[in-house]
């Protein structure tokens, strides 16, 4: 037992002795210091990376170019590197504890750099909790667009708008915001709800079918000071119809001065000429008040950008005088669009301010509807046939002339020469619609749009205390549609 205790003591003493000797040797460190200089300027070089090759040990030079680094004792290599300069290496065992380095530029050693920039000005309120776009005067009036819809479309990526040729959707174009229909967006003017238009989009695609949104083109572009767009749901504050977002159109409040704008032009063949004239002026009113008036006139010819229809090409090969193109595709014609707007404010009492704003306007829009072809090559040929039989009218039924029973009618897909031969032979007895529309026709569809609105109210104008706002609004929107050849 005593021998075992003595052996254990000897082993313990030996272990302690080894720890005392080996640990300091294993943790021996060497302090290396020096200065790095720029070889081109001979000035101290800050920010240079100094590292031990093969390890994660490293540092950077200070503002005066100096550095200090603890490195293990032994065969250690220091690496000095900086972007655009030749990397240098020094062995500590041969160079000593103080290593001064001069870095030389090495342009050929650089990798390829790609710099991407944009000249667009920031339009987001970065300090807002939700994405809010703010379009100022320079954003609104530096483009060639002549209506509010196109101005917003070219500025906001998630706002989409199409030039449609179908029913009311071509008169008041429905837009989408964040992939949601137009009646899921609330439009405010000076913080007050804007009324919806009298048109309901019936042929605007599955997304906007049956949607009813406001007509933004009934507000002159020159009357706008800025547009604020909340691209996020705001149902808690504005209601269930603000799922897609909120538009707030801020009107000008200039009390003096005048501005005018005139634009006209045409880009290429097939693009309609447009004329856009607008004026804005301000007046001082008593009681620290102002009145700002805007007036806008637009006249836009239609665009024709579609190719000839296949059914029209078939009719042309059969000798029919078909217009080229038989059906127009593109923007609708806007004629005699006149819009006026007023924005005013005044002091009622100290701390209470009244306001009145509103406007009205009218315009006529029309476009080519769907082509009616004299044959079976299109679904819209019912003018020329009753089901599978050609449409014919008896001009002398009292004389016993019955064209359908007594005459051999031309086939539905007969050539124009066969049709004209029948018309010449039975002139005065039988009537075919080809006499009036020998090559078919494309009706014109459009609407006369009228819109008026007025908002008046008072609000507290105090810096501290209770803030309140009481207002009343009234509006009317009417669309009278027409269809003619």
C-alpha cells in the first residue's frame, strides 16, 4: 500500500513538471510590428490587411500606417495585401520582429469590376412602416403622358393598366394594383374619398370583370401637387375596399403665379396625333385664403397597330372590298376632353380653417368594335345570315315574290362576284345586306362621359389640442354609350 502511494506521487510530480515546461513553450508568442507605406505617394497606408498565411490571425494598419500583431514563434509568413496593389510576403524568422513594407500598385492584377447605377431619384418614404411612393411635381410633369393613369403606370411597377377594346373598359380603363382589381383600391383627393365612375368594366378580363373604379382622368394633371401611393393593405383604417392600397392625390395650393403647358405630336405611322393644353393659376383670398384653378383640354386620335384579320384576308381573296385593317386595335379616340378643377382654403376663425375643392369635365371616347364579316369565317356575321341560312328580305311580298323559296340564294361563303350577280339579277325584288356592306363593316362604339364633384368642410388647425375634420361631398358620374357604323 505504501509503495503504491509513493508511485502515485512520483507520477503526479512528473505530470506537473511536464505541464510547467511544455505549456509556456506551446503558447510562446512573438510581437511583430512595423509601418506600411504607399509606394506611389510615400505616405502612410491605412487599411492594409496584415495576416499570417494559413491561419485566421490578422489585423489592418492604422491611420498612420502602423500595425502590431502577435504571431506564433516559428516559421511564420506575414502577408500584406490591398485591392489594386501587389501582395507581398515576409518570413518573420528571417525578417525580424519589425517589418516595414512599401506596397506598389498593380492595376493588371485587378479582377473585372462591374458598376451598376441608376439615375432615378428615390420615390419611397424609407422611414415609413409600409411602402409609400411619393410622386412629386417633377415626376408628374416630366413625362410625355397626358393623363393621370399613364403617369402612375410608368412610375409604379405594381400599377398596371391596359388599353382595352371592349365595352365600358375602353371608356374608363380599369387598373390593377398589386394584382388586385381597381375597386380594391381607394382613391383620395386631399384626403377625401373620390367617387367611382358610372362605368362598370364588363369585358376587362377575369380580374377586373365587373369592377367599378374612379375615373382619374377627370382630374387635370396640372392641378396635382403630388401623388401618395400606399402599396399595402389598409383595411383597418379605410375599410375592406382598401385591400390593394390607397391613392392620395394632393392638389396644388399656389396662391399666386400662373403656369401653362402645351403638348402635341405623333410618333410613328399608325399612332394618333394628340393635343394637350393645360393652365393653372392662383389667387389670394381674404382671411389668409387662396384659390387655385386648373383647366385642361385633350384631343387624342386613335392608334391603329393591329395586323389584318385572318377572316378579312379570306374575304379579300374572294373579291370582297375589305378595309385594311378591317378592325383597329389600339388606344381609343378621345375628343374634346375638357376638365376643370378648383382647390381653395381660408381661415374661418383662429385655429379653424375651411376648404372647398372640386371640379367637373366631359369627354367623348370611341373606338372600332368587332368586325362583322359577310361569311362564316367569323362568329360575328349574324347581320348577313339567320343561323345557317343567308339573310334576305322580300321587297315585293304582296306580288307573290318570295326570295327564300323561289330564288337560289348564294352560298354563305360565296365569292363577291356571285353575290353581286344575284343582286343585279333580282334588283328590286330581293334585298341582301351585302348591298350596303359589300365587304362587311366594323361598328364604332363609344361614350359621352360627364363627371362633377364638390367637397366642402372645416378642420382644426391647431398645433396642440384636439384635431378634427368635418366635411360633406357630392358627386355625379354619367356615361352615355352609343354604337354606330
